[in-house]
């Protein structure tokens, strides 16, 4: 890169920011990189409102301050971790996520983006981890009429999800299953997305070992029968449902 372009980028990194609810180092608990020590960046704010969201402080009641892209890159460089997980909230909502990912990739970091896959954004990463939301994740219409409507309108743009997968070095599709009633929709989405079974991860909805154990009794065999991969949410096993883990 030319010196002038580099300094423009440096200025941009100082002036562009993301609202961050938390950053922490932990082991990736979900999907194909399970066990990998990673630096997590959790943006605050989401365009959906799943009733079961395990990080309401980044969706329903977004918390956190703006942090410059430069300061985020610096914090990550200060850690000895080579994998970064950009999550939220919805990390594709703010356009500033693009610059963060560009700068991290230039520095050789491996980037996973955890997204619900509803925002059409050109962004480069190593693993696009898309978690499409079923109709059953929609919040209660009586309690949250506006969010219920928006969730339903926004949750399943198949073309957008396909573009996100095409742009990335690798991808995985990670479903949150709350009950047997989700299984037919899961299969319909897999067929619409046209993804191979080994890219599909089936994860139980739950934030306790008891919920995960209960779901595993029926969901694990169903997952194996269909050639999909089972995702046990190892962070709950390792740390419990604790913020910053
Ligand atoms: C908090 S979300 C943030 C990223 C993005 N908004 C999304 O939903 O993919 C991170 C991951 O946690 C999953 N998740 C959220 N709440 C959950 C719950 N109660 N049980 C299981 N998985 C959950 C999401 O589906 C997603 O894979
Ligand atoms: N350990 C750990 N692994 C994770 N994988 C995806 C997470 C997320 O919230 O996006 C997450 C998380 O919050 N913690
Ligand atoms: S899309 Fe992700 S962050 Fe947003 S409410 Fe649903 S689980 Fe939470
Ligand atoms: Mg999480």
C-alpha cells in the first residue's frame, strides 16, 4: 500500500468507531473452530430480537461505548491470540465492521464473523458463521408487536446469506433449534441455501447444561441421521452462561 493510502487508512481507523458491548479472550465454543483460543469483539445493537437471545445486553438493551477501530486493532495486537471472532448483537449492521476486518486480515489474523445473515454487506473474512433464524425465534406479538413484525420481515433473506457465504474463504450454517417443530424449517432452509450437509451445524437453544443435555437426547441422533454436525455450545460446559466467556 502507498504511504498516502496508509495514512488515510490510519486516520480513518482513528475516526471510525464501533459500539462495543464487550471484548474478551476465550475459547471458541461453537462450530468448526471449537476449542480455538480467540479474541471476541461483541458489537452492540441488533436488527432482530430473538426471544431467546443469550446476549440481551447487545440486542434488546444494547450497552457499551463507541471504540475506535484503531483502539480495537491495538487491543487485539496486545493479546497473543491469532483468531478473532466478530460477533454481537449483529456485527454486519455497522459499516465500520468492514474496516476492522480489513485491517485485521492485513495483519494476518483469522477472522470469524458470527451473524444472523440478514445484512447485505461486502466484507471479507475467513469463516462466515451464519445462524439463520427460524419463525419460532420471533418475539411474542402481543408483548413486542413492532419487533415481532420486523423480525419476521428481516430474518430470512436467502440471497443475502448466499452472497455472504460466497464472499468468504469458508462458511458454516449454524441453526439454533428450540424444539422438534423447527426441524422441517431447518431442512427447507438448507435446501434453499443449497449448502452441503457437512457445513450445517445443529445447536440446541439453551444456556444451561440441563437444557443442553435434555435437547441432546433427541437432537443429537436426528442430526447424525441427516449427516449434519452437532454443536454442543461448549462455552456453557466450560464456563457456565457467564458474560465475557
Ligand atoms: C448472540 S448471537 C450474535 C450474532 C448474530 N446476531 C447471530 O444471531 O448469529 C451469537 C450466537 O449465539 C446464538 N444464540 C443466541 N442465543 C442463543 C440461545 N439462547 N441458545 C443457543 N444459541 C443462541 C446465535 O444463534 C448465534 O449463533
Ligand atoms: N466461548 C464463546 N464462543 C462463542 N462462539 C460464538 C459466540 C457468540 O456469542 O457469538 C461465543 C461466545 O460468546 N463465547
Ligand atoms: S440475531 Fe443474534 S444478537 Fe440479535 S437477537 Fe437474535 S441471537 Fe440475539
Ligand atoms: Mg455467545
